[in-house]
């Protein structure tokens, strides 16, 4: 009598593959790594481990980059197997664009600051009317 499409309970037409979802073990590993990768930079700053602030900053940026990878692998399940590798390729392309835009912006701002009003230092600029 009724013409219903019979689908399984979990079949919502979204194209999800069950093998791409993480297990409790993988989520636990990701969580533990995330906690460690958060605690170490916190310790570096609070313990004043490095004398040079630039060394601390670059070390924290390194830990941040590793933590991004951990989140992408363990929580977002991005790897070369998902969607035929297209999601990983799209993420790499996005990261390249972000690096180009950020580094270009920093470069332009640095050179604008360095070349603005040559011959005047900050002390002279404060005394201007």
C-alpha cells in the first residue's frame, strides 16, 4: 500500500563509512597526546625554562603544529585513505595558502614599519605636535 523506501537505521544517505570512525583506543591516544602537547608548553612558560623568549615562542609554535596534526589524525580522521585522499589534499592546499597569506602580510607590515618616515625614531615621533 505505501511506497516507502526501506533503509537501514544508520543509513541516512550521508555516505559515511564505518571504518573511518575512530575507536575508543584512538580517541584515548589522541586525548592523552593532546594533554601532553598542552602541558609541555604551559610548563615551558610557567617554569621559564628558556632564557630567550624567542626560543620559547618557537618551541611553543612547534608543539602547536604537532598538536594540529594530532587533532587532524585522531579526531578529524584525516589521512590519505579518507575520501580517496582528497580531504588531505584540500587541507594541505589550505595550509599552503594560509602560510603564504600570513608570511606575506607579516613581510609587508615589517617593511612598511621599517620604511615609514626614514630617519625618525620612536622618540622623535612622540615629540611631534
